[in-house]
């Protein structure tokens, strides 16, 4: 709440209790100046592009950017799979991070931030980025932290 109030000092900030979460609310016609990507309709139907000042911040601080993306549209899960090795079926499980979003522009921004930090990733589906290599998951755990 304090951070929202610090950003736009001319607007009142309030908290609204919602089922399963708390919403921080602030109404102002000036929010679109800070978040020009906001607009009518679904975000995957419109162009999502960072303004130069936003891009500079994301380039300098890709970790917090990824934290926001994965905390909003991602998850950390345990992947379970089976494989036959020398005729014997074995079960494997390993942790991985997944980011799901229908916007190609947001996928591009996410992938660029992952690349900037040297975090291996791949598109496991058309709408999903997967981080599954052990060293990459460990780095994501440090960068993104637990989802709260």
C-alpha cells in the first residue's frame, strides 16, 4: 500500500479484502501514464511493448521483472515422468518452473529476461515457457523466490 501511495501521491490508496487475497486500490486517470500497456480488451489481443524508460529498468533489473511475471502467471511444480531404461521402467520427478500466458509479446519479454540472467528455458507448449534444468531451477528459486 505504501509503495502505491509513494508512486502516485495525488491519489488515495485503500485495501479491499477479496476471497483469497487483498486488493490494493487506487483510482486515477494518470495510472495509464505509468502503465501504457494497459488498455481495453484482453492483453493477448493488443501489442504489449515496454516504453524506453521501462525497458531500461527491466534490462537493469531482470530478476524483479521475472518475479512479477512468475508470481502472476507462473508456478513452481514437480514434474513426474516415467522412462524405460535397459528394459526397466523407472519413475523420475524433478522441480520445474512454468510460465503461462497467451500474449506472444509477454512471452518475448519473459524469454529476454530469462536469457539476460542465463536461465535455460524452452517453450513446452504454445502458451507456456518451461524452466526445468536443475541449475536453471535453482537460479529461478533464488531469483523468483516462493510464491506468496
